[in-house]
C-alpha cells in the first residue's frame, strides 16, 4: 500500500469519526462515510479493488448492523474497524471473512481510543465557558478547534500508520497461517454477521411469532430466486395487511364504549336505567 493511499484512508477515517462536525455533524460523518458499507466502497476506490472493498464493507456492516450509539456511548467503534480492517484485508489479498475477523478487536480498540480522546477533550468546554463569560469569541473558536486537533491526531495518524506499516505484516501473517486456521476464520466470519442480524431482530421483533415472517422471506428468496427489491415490496405488502388487520376498527372502540357507558345510569337500587 502506497503512503498516499494510507494517508487518504486516514483522512476519510477522521471525517467519518464520531464527534467530528465537518460533514453536517454525525449525519454525514459517523452515520455516513463512517459506516463500514460506505467505508468499504471508499477503501476499494483508493486501493483499486471496488468489488472487494464493497464485499468486505457488506460483511463488516452486517456484523455491526444492530449497533446503536445512544448519546456519546460507543459499544464498538465500527469506523476504526472498517477503515483499518477492510484495507488491511484487501492489501493482504484476503476476503470479507478476514475483514470481519480483523474488525472485532479493532472495534474494541477504537472504543478505548475514543474514550481516551473524550477524556482529554473534556478540558475544552470549560475553557470555552470561561471565554464566553469574558466575551471572547475567538477563544471559543480556538477551544473548539483544539478539540478537533486531538481527534484528528488520534484517528488520522493511527489509521494511516497502521494501514501503511501493517499491510506487509498482515500479508505475511495471512500467508503464514495454515489452511485449517484460515478455514476457521472463514467459518467465524460467516457466523459473526448472523450475530449482528440477531441483535437487530431482537430490537425490532415485538412478538415471537414475527420470527416466522423473516423465515418466510428467507424461504421465498432462496427458493424462488426473488431479488432483494422484489422481496422489499412483498414485505411492505405483508406489513400493510398486518397493520390494517390489527388496527382497523380500534379507533372506534373507545367511542363505542363511551357511548354505551353514557346510555346506562345506575340508580340507587343498583339497577340500570337507560335513557
């Protein structure tokens, strides 16, 4: 991997990092180019292997598909996992299974680095508050920029250096691994995305019987060769039928109950008298 390629990957890794404001905040950064699927496309374009980059991005994205970022809490730093794991796998001639295998420890490492930089950056809001009390607008801007400098140094240089220096190491490591280890890595790489989908299903399934809807969709796709786009429209149709069947007439239920209650008045003997 050339130095300019590693530097360019490091730059995109910084732009896609959490808490970086340059691309419409986290909308275009953390939730945009910071996603493994987009990162795989970017790394594939830079390294000249778009197909391999996208396939690695899909595999890593599936691993983290059920992950959410509540507030500033980062369960696993998928940005670092993608922008290091994917290019190292591509540079070493590996596949998506190796990218997933590399992404797991890198995601945990990214969380530690993120917490470390956030600890250092805690000094800048207090300094900005003091500048605001003194009416120093320039001091507020400097405090904000200083916070970004720490994040740039942490993400850009770590990703760029790891991609540039680690590519030969990763290539030699994969070449030295025996076939049985590579087979186990391939098996693990296929199982871990299933874990990501399981986490996602655990969040969106309200009743246990809904699991059969996903099994039904998988059977249709695998048995009849239905495309993903067609399957989406089938799913929308089933969703509309379910919502209409479950909630139709429920809006009139409370009104009917209220009218029935108002039409009957209990007298003092406990009998009901209708008006």
